[in-house]
């Protein structure tokens, strides 16, 4: 396994300082989040060249949508992801450009919060998600890329059902250890028993379950939440997982780096 964290870019030029900082902190890899108005091949080539020069591996690109209609809270069920029909076409087209950019970076894996998956596989909302995922996976296959579904906003069995129904051999999972808890659908240890063979990358993150109606749980520093990391890594090793471990801490400011470094020291005791 290789340890890394997230790099979020507003402009390609920001990558140099970000990559150098991660190397100085002892990290080997990163997941890259970059959502420009227009994806350009020259920008991908610049980012790739800087990563190679500095010696940092880019393990995956976080995709997503650039439009402003992705509301949070209870209305996220109606507005998030590919199954929000008014925004489906433009999101699918933007996702395809993200996949192209991923290949220009010289990597294969593109991660999406693709939308809420209903537990009812006969719900219209279910196939409003399955159909665009089939289109996106087919496009990704044509350019040699993979689509990784970010876990959390669904029950583990719903995600397993969805992967089966999409029927694409390039659809995998980015396993977020906290999201299973934050959205209130279970815990990451049990989830690995359900969909573990599809895990291709992961976010090491911690959090607490929701305790109020129409709200998510609270993300915490790693070790302060309900994720049982020793059991998570024991199951990952049992599954033969040897991919990247990417620390995610969703705060800003000096405390973010403190929490990430503390998490890295702890995770290294479990990874090897």
C-alpha cells in the first residue's frame, strides 16, 4: 500500500507547490481534484510533468460536476448526481471530459459521487442512475479508463446491486471509510464484506453518525470517530487490497495538516 492525501487545484500552476509539500511531509501519492471550466490536454501534461519531476504518484482523479445545482441537505436526493434528470446530460458530458483528462494525466481511475442509489432496484430513480453510468463506463472503456463510485450515500447492498446492473467491467469503488457512517447507512467494516472485491482505492477518513433528521453525521479527525481502522485494514488485507490509502480531512487551515500528519503516523502502523 502507498500513503497519500488529496490535492485540490483551482489552477494547474498550483500543483508544483502542492506536490513539493506532500513529498516534504513524507507522502508517496495523491488523489487529484481539479474541476476547470474547460479541460485542456496541455494542463494535464504540465501537471503530469511536475508530478514526475517531483516524484509524487497521482493515484486517481476525483471527478464531479461544475454546475451550481448540487444542493446539499435533504434536497440532495433530488439534485445530486447523474439521476437528477434536469442536469443529467450536462453532467454526463462534463464527466466524459474529466475521464479524457484522466487519461491525459497518464492514469486510469476517475472517482465520482455519482448520485444516490435507491434501495428499491425497481424505482425510476434507480434506472435514471444505472443508464448514465452505463454510458459513462462505456466511454471510459473506449479510452482505457475506469470509473470508481465513491461510497456513502447508499446502503452497501444497493451499491453492489448497482454495479451488477450496470454490468461494466471497469466500474469499481473508491471506499470512503467515514462516508458509510456519515450518511447513516452502516459502517465500513460490514460494507467491505458486501462489496470488498470491487474496492480499487480508498479514502481514510473518520466521522460520527447523524443524530438529527435530514442531516449527515460529523466528520472528525482520524481516531475521533466511529471507524474501526484495525478491523478495516484487517479486512482489506484479507481481500488482498494493495492499493493507495488516501487521507481525507475536510477542514481548512493549520489544523488540517496537523490532523493529516497524525493520521499518517497511525495508518502506517496498520498498513504494513
